[in-house]
């Protein structure tokens, strides 16, 4: 470990929060609520709201917006006006990012790819940061207190190896920093939900050009690598957004790393060493995050197999500098994923059972359950069946969970 000492008050006294995202009628209330929360828990911090797109406000192009003004079509909406006033009051700076065009979906089942909007909004907000530390975060996420700083201080000073490119580690989300040995073979897939650390380091992580249409439609012209898994074959794009950002940044420091397409495993070991040496994987139970959009996914049975948990990250950190076989290191996780993918290739939370008797039982069960219990069954079947007091429900549930590898 190095001898760097950081005090929490030093961070709190030199911290900016860059909240980035769109501002529309469907998210203005939530945005106002969350920015209000940021001001409540970080009263001394500079809050910068970087808007990627909006049809709700009047603006004259990219740059700082001195005062939020609501568009004519919404002027009679008092709720929107109040929300806009809160955003204006609690934000120190509001900026409209440079324009960018959306791209086709990254893969099947997703909406359009907003990668370039995200990049421009991050850059626009980070340009205005003049504090030592910054938290850059999506506008639909918030923390309930300052625990993330305690967690950062607790973990930033762990030993680092030869793949340290940033001055200090940067805190990122455990969701969706993917484990490339389990459900999807996607190296360099470091979550972009949030970045917390030294401002100079976070700025480096967003020093990337726009993603191009040719790469965004790569698999419309190119075959998948032989042996690609079912989930990897859903991609249209050459890379996931997270991979594109990571490989673009870290190739500047490590010229030999390679990622020619999304499931190219050539540099998988290097991707894990870079993860260990430059990032801290969050533990959202300790840092107390609230993210309504993905709250259900955080309860998914296999989430710590799909993603890199704090424990998995520490396993990599503790093996830094050693001759380690990562495939063996994550052998148990890989076996769980293999079993689950065999029965549930799309990694659904509640895949349909294969056994005819179980299918019939579930049909009856859905008919008699209340709406709340149906939702519990769909979002967390393992917990639903473990909590059930009915012996027959427990029997079929345990049979189903075991057979599906959930």
C-alpha cells in the first residue's frame, strides 16, 4: 500500500457533482427530486447539471444556461415550473452539451444507442469542474448519504500493479461491470453509471471521440466469432458502449491491449488487471445507492455472477503481480453461468419451466396469486419460493430453481 492519506473533509470541501442526462416531461419531476437530494447531502459541493437533450426548456445552443426557462408548450404546467425552479435553485451551473446524433441499438431488445449524447454531456459537465474531486453520475441515480466517500477512502489505497494508468483509483458501479468469464464474454466492460475520484482522472475516462455508425452497425456486415454465446449473438454493435469508452482510453497507455470486437478475449487478463489497478468496485449496500430503474435487477439471483462484485474485484487485486489463471480463479462462477445458460440462454429472471407438470402448476399458481405476489414471483422467484409456506409450492419451486440453475 502507498502512504497517501485522504481525509473525508478534504474531499467534501473540494468536490463537484456532475449530474448528466436528458430533461423531458417524463423525467423532470424525478430529476428535481434527485438534484434536491444531492444538495441535501452535499451542501458545500458544486452541483453541475449537464443536459444532453431537452424539449422542455428554452436554450440557444450548447453552453452554460444562466436561467432555466420553460418552453411555451409547458408554461401552464405549474408542477413542471416548480420542478424547474428547484433544479435551477439547487444547481450551481446548468449547461447544455454539444449536440450529438443517436445511433441504432447496441443489441436486440434495446432502444437506440445514446452513447454520443452521453459522451458530450460528460465532457460538457467535466469541463466546468475546478475542484480536486468529482462525482460524475447519471441523472436518475442518487445516494442516500455520504457513505460512498468513506467506501472510497477505505479502498482507494490498496496495492496497485503495472497497469495503473490513473493517478488514483476511481469508484465505479458493480452493475454493470461484467465478469468476462460468465454470461457474456465481454472484456473491458466497466460500468459507466458513475465515476468518483480525482477530477483529472475522471476527465481522462471521458476523453474519447464520438462512436461511429460503421462500428455501431458492425454485425450487420460481419459474422460473429465462432463459439459466440447466445447473448453475445444479440449484438449489432462492434462494442458495448462501456467497452468502447474503456478500450479507447486505456489503449493510450497500453498499446498492446486488443479488442477487435465485443467478445474478443485476446486481452481478457489485461482487462482485469486494468480493472484492479484503476478502479474500485462499489458495494451498493455499503454506499447506499438508489436507482429506481434498475432496483429489480439488483435483486436478480445471478447478478453477482453476471457482474463483478466487490469480493470478485478484491480477488483480482490480491492476485495482482502473480502468475494467475483468471479462468481458474472464476471457475465456480463460470460453472454456475454455464448451467444457467444451458437452461436459460437469455438469462431471464423468471424463464418458463421445461417440465410439463411444473408448467401446469405455475399456470394455476398465477391464477390464484395476488398482483403483489405475482410481481414477487416474476422479479425474484428464488425468494418467492423460499418464503412460501405451502409445501406443494415449495416442492415445485425448489424443483424449478434447481433445474433452471437459478
